[in-house]
């Protein structure tokens, strides 16, 4: 099997490689092609990746290339994990919204829209190359944020694509640890949009353990997602930590104004990691990679790729077309729920009706996402303004006007129509 990783020069990549080495029986990889325009980073990451595989006795060959066509040619699957504009653009996304009294975050709120505008056109161009040169039945696995918007762009353009996020697998591992069971035994009632999800059940052996967890471990669960225990108790579900940007917006904003950005922290970690990757004596995943983020990233990707080779297995949480699963959303919207791979595609499991507050927030953010994708594909200040005004964290017209000007000023180099 040949796997191409677009954005393969990412410091994340050795996390994937470590997973491939540990789970070699699950995924029969023969070639891993890392595609990245940054030759320096690519060389360091590819060298580190090959040493890791050799040290683990894995036979796969790692190839680093700046040539997208060569990288994806005859690939069985293509994983896209890029960041347009790098950490500099991320730092901007995490700061300029503050001028209008909004949180700065790379996937949620105004910063998330900026990232979508920069990213969607690039990913669609990459996908066309994949369609032309990868194997006819090759899948695109999108790990590029904002995953829901990017995945919908790919699906609307007719690509064989599925979106992947590590939030669900992180919850699965956390619940398994609390309950003292193997993670394979835990199935989640995970529902929502990417980075706007709730865990409604935690099934182990056909029994829902969530009510007991909420009773016995409420404080721990609330601390995990940095939200008030009283809120979790009232909801009766466990929201992802991204819901903190909605449920505790002003608190988060105060924290952001007093602390360095995540981009600044990641930049320092990446510098440390690249120095380690340059050391030819380094043959195992460095401990410092744990501070980079993306917990269980490799397991999520490997489990998904393996599921696509063995149809009819257990469900995996993915981003896919709604197709009536959430009846209050259009069929072509992309949702994040458990799904099973069968008959050549992912089929979502049924979802019980949602309470009004959760349904309302999902519907509102979905409306924003549709306007965001329209702006990303067609451009134009008016489309950006409409998307921002529709976002539940913005709403006010004057604020949306200010944010639109800030967004366009920061992102003009990336947006052909805004130059």
C-alpha cells in the first residue's frame, strides 16, 4: 500500500510514523511519500521518519518530495494535513479578532473563517491532482482544519473524501482509562459538527456508562474540558473542549489577552523538534512531540485507513455528508458522527433527536459554515461579512464589519480576490 501525506514536512508526521511502526499488522504500508514545499523541513522529517521505521523493523520506504504529482501518483490513500501560512498565520488568527472583542482561535470564530478562506482553494487544487494521478479508488483523508468546511468543499467537488479529527478518539481513550477497560470496548454517542461536538453516551458492552461517570466523576470530566461542573451536569452530556469558546467566551477572551498565543508556544516546540529530527542518532519519537498537540492522531488515522480496507467493522467517528442523520440540516452539510465503512463508503449510524439548545447551536454554526464555504470558493467582501455576521460568536453587524476589515487586511497575501 502506498500512502501519500500532503504536508508531510509537518513536525506532526513522526507521530504518524510511530503509529505505523506500532500498528504494522493493521496497515500493510510499503511506501510513505511525504509531500511538502519546504525542502529543509521535509528533509529533516523524512530522514527522521525513515530512521524510526528502520529502528522498529518496519519495511516501508519513506520518500520526501516537493513534487505533488510524483508524491500522489498511484497512491492508495492521501492524507492532507497542511497549514497555509504556517504558524505566522495562526498567530494572526489568534490575535486580530481581539480588536473587536472576540476570541482568537484557528478553527472557531473569526480566525476559523480566515483559515477556511486560506485553506479551501489550496486543498481543492491538491485534490484535483489526486484525482488525476492517484489510484482511481483512492480516498482523501482530510485532517486539515477547519475539517468540516474543508471536507464539505471536497465532497461538493465530487472527491472521494472523509474528514478526520482526534477529539473523539481522545474522549474514547480518556473514558476507557477512567473505566479501566480497553479502548476498543468503548463506543461513543458522539454528535455535532467538527469542533462543535458532544458525547451523549459511553457504551461498554451494551451498557451506557455516561450517567455513572457524570455522577461519580463530574469534577474530573469538567476539568478535562475546562468548563463548570454545573454546566456539564445540566447538559447531561460531555461537550468537547471547543465548546468552551461558546459556553465561556468572555472568560477565554480574558485568558487570551493575558497569555502568549498557542502559535508562539508551538513555534518554540517545533524548533526543538526539528533540532531533534536533525540528529541522526535520534531513532524514536521524541518525548517533546507530546507537547505539540494532536494526541492519538496516529491511532485515529491508522484505524480509519484500516477500516476502509476491511468493510463492515466497528464504527469510527468521521466527518461525512449529513444525508438526513440530523434532519434539521441540509443533506449536503458535513457532520461529525460515528459511521461504518461498507459498500465502498461511510454510512452514518442513526442519531437520536437532540435537545433544543444543542440542536439550535449546531444549526446556527452550520449556517455560518455554509456561508464560510461560499466565501472561500467565490470570494468577495460581502460574502465574508455575511459569514462573520452569521457566526454565533459575532452576530452584531458593526462588529462583523470591523472583523471583515481586519480579516482581509491580515489575509490579503493569501486571497487572490482580495489583493
